[in-house]
C-alpha cells in the first residue's frame, strides 16, 4: 500500500460516486456540476499515469469549456416554473435604452464608423506613417530578437509536452489539420441552427427579438428577468 | 507522480481554508435567523417569482466559440514549445490550422453571433 | 538563503516518504503566509490608492502612519458578522462556491518562481497549468450565483461566465507567444530565457493583450460587469455575508497577486534585474503590476457589456492570433 494506490483508490471512488450522482440527482444543474467533479477525477488519474499535459488539457477543456457549455444549454432550456408563462416585453421595443441600439454601434470598439469626406488626403499621410511605423517595429523586433540570445531549447523539457508536439506536427499532421475542420463544422453547424434569419441584412439594422427565436415562440432573453417578476 | 504533491497540498489548502476560517468565526458571530432575514434579497421589496429564468441562446454560442478556441489553445502549447525544431513546415501547419478556425470566427462575426444585443 | 538550506537539511533528514510531504507542507505554509500577509497590506493599499485618486486620504486612524493596520479590525468585524444562508439558496452549492474559488487563488502560486530556486514546484507544463486553473474560477462563479437562488446573482454569474470565456482565450494565446520565444512552458525556464532581454521587448503585442485580458479575468472595474453594483447590486455575491462574502474578496486579491506575479515572471524577467538579481526584484515588479491594476481600476469607468464582449472576441482574439503568427515568422527569420 503506497501513496499512489491510496490516491488511485480515492480518485476511483470519487469518479464512480460523482458519475453515479450525475444520473441519479433530480436537479439537472447538479448533474452538470457532478460531471465536472467526475472530469476533475479523471484528470487526477491522468496525473497518476504521468500524463501531466493531458491532465491539464482535461481540466481546461472538460471542466472549463464543456461543463460551461452544458450549463449554458441547461440555462437556455425552459425550467418548469417558467413553462407556459407568456414571454412579455421581448419585442423590438423591449430593450434597455442604455444598450444604445443605434446604427454603427458595432463599430465603436474598433474605432470604425463613418468618416467625413475631407479626411481622404490626410488618410494618405496616415497610411505612410503607419507603414513607416510598422517597418520600424519590424526592424526593432529584428534587433531585439537577434540580441536576445534565446536558448535553442530550454534545459528541462517535459517528458510529455515536447514529444507530444513532435508527434502531432510530424507523424499526425493530417489528423491534426482534420481536427480543425471538425471544429469548424461544429461551430458553423451550431450557428446555423441557432441563428435562423441573418440578423443584419443591411449591415446596420440591429438584431431584433424574433430573429433569435428558438423552436416555437420567442426566447426570453436575460433582460426579461425583470419582466417575469409579476408572475408566481 | 511525486512532483505533483505540492499541487495536491496547495489545492487542499485552498479548499480547506474557507471551512477553517468559518469554524474560527463561529466562536465570534451571532446566529439568529428568522424568516424575513432568510428571504432572497431583491432591492428591499418582497421577492417575486423564481430565479430560474431562461437565458438567451447567445450564451450557448459564446460557450461553443470558447470550446473551439480552447481546443486550439491546447494544440498551440506543444507546438509553441517545439516551434524552432519543427521549422517552417511546422509554422505552415499551424497557420493553416489557425486559418481554418478563423474562418469559423469570421462566419460567426458575419452572422452577428459576436454582437451582444 | 541560509534559512532555506537549513530547512532543506532538516526536512531531508526525515525518514521515507514523510520528507516530501513535510517539505510540501512547509512550502504551502510559507506561501500562504506570504499571500495573506501581503493581502492584508493590499486591501489597505487599495483603499489608500482609491482615496488619493479621489483626493481623499483613505483610512488614517488605525495604525499610526497612514492607517496601515486598518485591515485587521476589518477582518475581526467580518468574523463577527452573522452568516446568513438564504432559505431559497441551494445550500450545498452556496457553501461550496467560496471553497472552490479559493482553490485556483492558492494553487496558482505553486509554479511562481519568487527567486532563483525559490519556487514551490517547477512544473514542466507551467503555463498550461496556470491557464487550466482558470476553469475552476468559471465554475465557482456559476455555483455562487446559481446557488444563491436570486435572480440578480444568477444574472451576474451568467454574465461573469460569458465574460471570462471571452477573455480566457486571449489570455492563454498571449502566453503562447511567451512559450514560443522561451521554448518551454516552465516558468523557471522562461525566466532563465530572459537573461539578455525581458520578454516585454520581444512580445510587446502579446504583453498588451495579456494586460487587458488579465484585467478582465480579475473582474476589476473597467470589466467588473459581473458585480456592477449599480445595476446588479453585486452580482453573484448578493446573498453572501460576513466571512463567507469576504472569501470572494480574499480570492480576488490573491488572484490579483498571482496575475501580477505571472506578468512579472513572463514579461518582466521575474527575479532577474539589471544588477543584483534576487527576490527583491520580483517583489518590486509584483508591486508595480499590482499598482498598475489599481490605477486602472480607479481611473476608468465600467464599460458596457456589448463593448466588453466585442473587445474580447473581435479585437483581442484576432490580435493574439496575429501575434502568434508574427512571432512564428520572427523566430523563423531571426531565431
């Protein structure tokens, strides 16, 4: 009986118990969180097997991303308390005024937006200056990278990460590229299913409620949290 | 894995920090609950309805975007460590991989998924 | 240094498998003492910084020069407050959430090198480990908000999760650039690779992306939409009171220290300095970044949630990806 056996027994019980609770707990959010616990236990098993990279990946992708996705899926389904309740105030006029549904709203972050016409000549100068600045940046980077004296390879390469990198990008390069296509397909499919009508046909019209409607009726957004208050 | 003993101990310390502190606090703090005190806070008015409202599908789409780019990140780390050994071929492989996923981002962008309305 | 070596000798003399266990326990105690000792000062510092930025004086009375002991009576006050668990709350989640949020806050410090050889444990997957721990923060915020059984806290939690998702990716991608330049994920290797030039010079774009994404991950004011006192009262913390509420605060400041330490290690050379390298350089850089985040917090107003999401997905993510490609090209030409 050494420490590894103790850790393995503990993780095994944790995984089995949480997995059992996933299918027996009556509250669906609890099931999702038990699933996260189960994933964490599996990451522990990977760690025991010496696969530390895989353990971190397990936590990052399964505990972080997949559980979050499951939770979001639960939150967009309708709980029994809300079912059969009229969705009020979710029409185009129901939004918060503070959200500023005016045109060109999406451009504000990137500093875009309509420009006056007299700016054309100045824009040429700005382009030249930007090009010069970019050249200067590249030159400065060249000097810095040359002078940095970077080690060709760090002293202590992991037993897991570096061999994994070598394998993925030489032996398994094609499956790796195919993985990106699979991910793209998943993304495009989900977007296609959930966004029925192109929300911005002319490029300026703000998204209105019904374009996001799911199966059968309007989806109460987060804003309607307040609108649901008047009912039991 | 001997080298992860510290991780286990630190995780346990973080996890147990709260109950230990709460236990210490138990000696000092009062405990006088009554029905009004245990009501859910809602700006001073009696609370109405359930907290379980439906949320918009856009949350789900952001979650999916996150999942896709999270997986990309996981592929990027072993590549980053080996980038100077793999040479230009490795760089091209990764640029293709990133480009395919950026197509997904651009698609989401054009469909208005990235707008938080 | 002599204390460390004598401790090592003492621990090494223990029999069998007890020696690594005892050494790990000593490390966790030292790190906890460092983190919470500094945290007491940080809370005071934040109030002083806030006060001065608003042309006030901040706390002045407890602790003679400048009220530097103010946090201690605050802790006692919080300990003496009643612990209320609302009747509608999901008791288990409500109690578990602060415990889960403390896990990443403490565990982040495992891989932080405080000085040459002063690291609790140098992991080979260092950066990935740091990024992976962020998953637990996301989960715990949801547990706190949903477990409270309150509309506003659930709303705050959903926003917090959506927001963290958007900034977790740029944060991880900005650190990929660092890993590329250093050729390793271990934070000790990363510091050693900066002997000639700090990585802020080699990764200026990555550094800026990291700073913005880190400020968002910390949930501090330009990006504190999850709490947003004026609209959501306090987001996922509404129903928490007393010491249980304080745990979110403690975790926030521990994360602030951890993120500042990561910035100092990955971009500013960690314990390395132009002269007399040592832990004091690390400490100075740590406090520089902490002050920077406080400065930002008390200077900028909160940004709107749609701007926030667009900044993350439409600007930081493409820029971070571009940075990776450019770094790859740069390494191919000049590396």
